[in-house]
C-alpha cells in the first residue's frame, strides 16, 4: 500500500493552493477598488478645488470692480467739489470786486450815474397810500392785476380799521405768489406793495430785497442756510422778492441744496412772521408746481396775483415811454412799424417772450441804428437827433 501516492494529501495541497490564489485575487481586487476609489476621490476633490477657485476669482473680480467704481465715484466727487469751489471762489471775487467798486464810487466826490433804461413808471416813495395807488394806475396794461391789488389793499385797510375799533381782524396772509412771464412788471409791483404795507403800518420800512436761486443756494452743506439767513435779515421789516422761485425745487432734483434753502426760508418766515413779507415769482405753471411740492409752502402762500403778457399796443406804449424818458420822439410811421413787429412777436410768443425787457432791447437797438444814421448827416440839429424814424426800427434783430 505504501507504493501508491497519497491522493488525499495532494488534494488538500491543491485545495490550499487554490484557496491562497483566491485570497490573492480577492486582495488584489480590493487593492484595485481602493485605488479606483482614491482616484475618484482625488478627481472630486480636484473638481471642488476648481469650483472654489472659480468662486474666488469671481469674488476677486467683483472686488476689483467695486474698487474701480468707488475710485471713479471719488474722482467724480472731487471734480464736482472742485467745480463748486471754483464757482464759489469766482462769486466771492466778484463780490469783493463789486464792493470795492462801490466803495470807490461812494468815496469819489463826483459820482457818475450811467444811463438807465428803467421805465419812468417805476414806483418811488410817496406820502400816502393813494399816491402809491396812483403809481400803480400809471403802469401800462395789467388792468386785471390793478383791480386785484386795489381790492386787496382795501381789504387790508378795513382790517386795520377793525383793529382800531377793537374788533377782531381776519387773519391775513401777506406772503404772495406773482405768476407771469419775464418783463411784466412783477418786481415793480412788489416794490410798490412793500411801500403800501409800510404806509398801512404792517411793515416798518417797506423796502424790497430782490434775489433768486443763485443768491440763496450755495455749493456746500451749511452755506445755503447762511445765505438765506443773511437775505432774510436784510429784508426784515420789508419785502423779500424771490424771482424764478420754482428753480429752488427742480423736477427730479434729488439731493439738491434748494430744499435746504426752502426749509430755512420757511423757518425764518415763521420766526419773523410779523416783520417779513415774502413774494415768490415766476411762470404760472412752474409756480403752481413749486408751491404744491411742499405743504409748508402751500400753507404760507395762498394769495396769487397774475401778470398777463403785454399786448402789442401796450408794448408800443412802453417803447414810447422809453423815448420820453430819454428825450427821443417816436414818429407815427415808426410807431406803425413797431406795432406790426410787436404783433408778429406777440402772435408767435413762447416762454422766452420778454415783454418789457423785449421793448427795452428793441429801444436800445433802435437808438443804435439811429446813431449810425446820424453820423452821416452833416447839418444836424436837436430835432433830428431826437426823432426815431421808420428806418431806425426796421429789420431789427431782437433777442426777446
């Protein structure tokens, strides 16, 4: 029996080899799977790293864009600040120049008065209210306005009488809105009403201080309030007249310093309600928008006066007033030409129509043309020098 091989042992050996081989294969598969898992993990980590890197680049790009935007905004603010400083400096130098010029004029013994083209119907201080109302009646045109002013003055007179009789007076709103185009006499009437208020005992002085947006609004925070305060102080016991007041509240103004001027003005109107009358003036539609834009303005300005455009015939009368004031004579043929020209301008008028200013411009151009005509005349006399002929008013180029 010993000569035959032991098959059982060999089988066991073969099975053991097979088992070891299977273990080796399984171990190898596990190693390969672990390797594949690590490769996949590294790929995912790499993708995540790339994603974070892209996000970081986007954040850097946003940060760089924000830095550029802030830098550009700062540069723009510096430019605006520099421009405002230059404007303020220019205004300051102009004020210094004007003051120095005024001092020199006052110190000189012989004062020179340049020719004035103010119409002769400008009001001057009179001794009583009736004289002031006569000055009002002398104004050319404005018939509807004259009636309104007279009714208003009569109302004020009766209220003063009621006070003297011990009766309760109706609360009076003296602050007014003057609606009308340029050159319709708004400043003239405001000055006249200030003098009437003085005669009625409402104001002690009745003088007029005239300003507009440029005189009230500054380029820096705080300066606007100071300007308005100075204007109000100079107008105390009189009238503060603000021309083109709607410019203080432009459409879509944003952070405009005009609102600061309005707020300061309203405060001072309340502080000095017995010593200050404020009249705001400008185009009708713009003034309605301006007053309705602020509840404080709407509550304080409830009295409106409307100034109509001058008719062509009234414009001719104003031109003739200029002539009389400066020793000129308007001939009838020249008057006919002027009437035709004024009708043409009146029929095609827009917001730039200058009314009295247009006439003043026309008058100045006419006497210039007359002067050019006279220099070629050898035998000249005072009558010839005073006459304004048709050729002096024909084909005038006028900036209305």
